[in-house]
C-alpha cells in the first residue's frame, strides 16, 4: 500500500505523459501500474486505442487478484469508430487512475479528414483530461511511443508537452526506470520499480 502511494501520490491531480521506447517498456509499465493498483485498492479506466492492454491481458491482468482485476475497466473502440466519440467515456469515469494508450494513436485518429485542426483537437482533449485530473484528484496517464515522430501542435511544441509531466520509461534488466523529463514527481525526479 505504501509503495503504491509513493508511486501514485505525486501523480495525483496531474496528467502525465509516459514516453516508452517500445512494446517491452510499455508492457512493463502497464504491469507495474496494475500491480500498484492492486495494492492501493483503486479503480482504473483504460481507453485502449491500440488494443495493447486487451492483446496483452494475460500478462497485465493475469497476476492480479480477482477483485483488483475487476476494478480495471478497459475500453477498446470498435473498428471504424470516431475517436472523438470515445473521449466522453474517459471524462465521465469515476476511477482514480485514467490511462489513454496511446497518445500517438489519438493524434493520428483525430479527424483524419481534417488534419489542419488535429493539433487543436488534441490540445482540447488533453486539457479536458487535465481538468478531470485536477478537479477529481485523479492520476491521468497518457502513454506515447518515443520512436514515432513527434507531431507538432500549435506553437511548435511536441504533443508530449501537452500534459503536466513528461516521464521517460526505460528498462534496465529487471528494473523499470522512470525519469521526469519535464515537471517534477518523486524525490529526485525518478522512480525505479522491480519488474519481477
């Protein structure tokens, strides 16, 4: 319980973009977040745009006790769904932790036929999640693959800077290493989690 609080506490009331290098670091991050959720007893809502959580459900949710697994709701949009119509579900959730995987996909799926307004729509979507985080003292996590190009929104900023915090995610053997690149969380701006 204390370890879960030491992880989630500094992220509560904020939006955090986790920059992952690839599927391995994203999977390790997902497993650790869910393990902490099972310790802390909080619920979680996941908008799974890449079907990442659902396709790795055994690895992510399998080790969790049944009550913890049941407190996590995963939503995968139907093929061809308009992504803007999925966002209200996230805004209306009562869960203490909200995850959007991935920010890259959200950017690419927003109004495919109207690319000129994509940056503005993405900014609006993240601002809505930021409001949810601040007013509900929720931790809102946006996962973004670093290896993909950084599309720019208004003002030439990377989309990873739309959130309150930007945290790099790396793997070092049996450890998941989290380091604040922008904003501050955790003592010294970093957090290390054993993955096994």
